[in-house]
């Protein structure tokens, strides 16, 4: 009996998980994965660790190596770009980037995990030397080389989201003068509310970052190489510019074939199927069903891609999947010098974008009992909770401290996923040990505060 042919587009988290699941669940599959890049498969979320010399080797910062899959029914091809889906023939047209030869590859099932590409600002000078992006193996190694160079003294980062913050921190730790620019009014403004970003902004300034918000960039200035970044109000000397101004779906090749929204994100049904028969889409280029938003939104996270891949492969050979994809919460974490935070679900910005009404509460307290001094490991911790104003159903939250309390983000994610209310979190049964926390745990206290209860003092 012939094997079922499964073609996967993209070798990042979604593609990797798809191979793992296919091999785990089925004996009669032939798997072909195409990756347009020449490196399989760089983990961009590990870029900061690499830039700060906290990895074994740049070639280890990856999801997997082709050699991890020696099975004869697995074919992993780098430098191969999938250009087109031929619906009637049920094939994909694939070009070998090295030989420029194009062939048609048949499939029984096609999984699209084509991901996103970084945006480059549409301003003059964007093609000058030393104007970089920050995604993928090639850009990471180029940035590393520049940060190690004494010729590079002034680094300007465009974009104060996760990637921009990571670039700024790595550049500052490399001894550079760093300016961080963004068009919005505060760093990480799309991820955290102002109570949290005020803390982050102070940390950045205290570490010597020149933080410039509400900055509208008009030009990258220079002759051959960049020399400055010009805004509507100022000019910033720049030997290196790192653009971290967002991403866009890598879906131009799908236009006119697969249904996309007006920004290029792939539309799928509740089973993660596209409008084409036997064609599924997962990962960063798709609209994912958000449990707290109760609608589909773009969520570019490795955890989302892997959960979607696991679901798709489990049901890929069912005529009608036995259950729909349950959806995701969307959780992430970041270290900003001494501060560490995690966020899950919605915040004021994302709730407004999704058309969801929320209420919120901000709470600060000591991590451990009052008899433990600060210098003995009792820092302040900030917690923000977002919830439905009538039902009190939890819709989002964030935790921030100089102490690593990011595991609390997983508690919030589970609470949101399971539809818990403030009242449930206020009464939840967590452990107590004064070496770690308070008699009421951190999230108990935050929920009690949100409910208007008197703050527990011990």
C-alpha cells in the first residue's frame, strides 16, 4: 500500500512539531518539508541569548537539525521555496534556490507553516549599510559581528516591542550607546498596560538606554553606510540600526489561492483547514482562535504553532475532525535587565482591538512575609488582572518583579483557558512557605484586591 504524502511548508516550530506528530501517530506517511532559508531551523527567540554569549554555539540555536530525522520516509530540503499551490493537480510548485530548478511535488495533505517576515520601514536610506533586521540566522550573525566591533559605538533600535527590547539590552551589554525609538507612547505598549510599562521604562533609563517614544522616523541618513536616524523632531547618531518594527505574514505566494484577510493573515475554519481541500495552515501566518477574545486574531508565538500542529496532525486523516481546535490563550515572558515579566491573554490594548470590554486591577505587594527584609530576597511584585466587568471571568494578566515569578504566568494562562473567575482565583488552593511566598499566594492576593477586599498584611 502506498504511503500518504504529507508536504510541510516551513521548518520552524510548526513544521518541526508536524514531523514529530506524524512520526508518532502514523506508520504509512511519507513526509517532505520545504524550507526557503539555508539554515534549518534557527530559533529567533534565542537571538538575545546568542548575542549575549549565553549559548553553546550559534549553530545550536535551532529547533532541530535534518540529521535528527534519519528515517527514510522523512525528506527535509533547505533552500527550497514553495511558490504556488496547484489545486486541481494537488501539487505544490517548488524552486530550488541554488539551481533555480522548479518542480511540482504531489501531496495528499499539505500543512502550511510559512511564518512571518520582519517589516522594514518605508523611509529613505533603508538600504544603507548597517541597517539591519533582527530575525533568522543570517541577521543574528551580522548583528553579533557588529556588536563585537569597536567601530560601532552608537546603536539605534527601531521598535520597542519584545525584539527591540532584546536588541537594546544586548547592545547595551556590549558597551554601545543605545537609543530606542518607537512611534507609540511607551515601550512594550501593546503587551502591557501603563502601570507595568512605567516600571519597564524606568529600568531602561536606569540602564543607560536613551528612550525616545512618540518618535516618527523620516529617514536613515548616510552616504554608503548609515550615520544617523532622523525623526520629525531630532536626529540620532547611528553606526548601526536594528529594525524591530513588527512582522507581516509570509503569504504573498498564497494570494488568489488561499483565503487571506486584508492584512495577509491566513483564514482557517475551526479545524484549522483552509478553503482548499486537504490544505491546513498553522503558526504565525494564521489567525488563531483566542479563548479570551472569543475571536480569531494573529498571535505569533511558538507555543501556538506547536499546539496547532499537534491538533492538525492528530485529525489530519479524519474526513471530519472529531473535535474543533480548542483555541489558545497567548502567553509570553521577557527579561528587561533586572526586571522580569510574563503576560497572558488580553490587556487594554489587545482587548480594544478585539472589541472586548474589560475591567482591570493593578496590585503591588511584597513577595514574602513582612519579616523578611528586602535585602534577604523579599522584592516588590506587581500583578495586573484583566477580567469581564460583569461576570469577573479572567481574560488576561501580567506579573512583574526583579525576582523571577514568571511561572505565575502559567497559572494565569491555565485560569484563563479554563474560564475561571476572580472569585475562583481568590480562593485557589496554593502552597505557602515563607521562603517563597505569603500565606495567601501572590495571585490569591491580586484577585482579592481586584474584588475590593482589604489587602492582607502578613
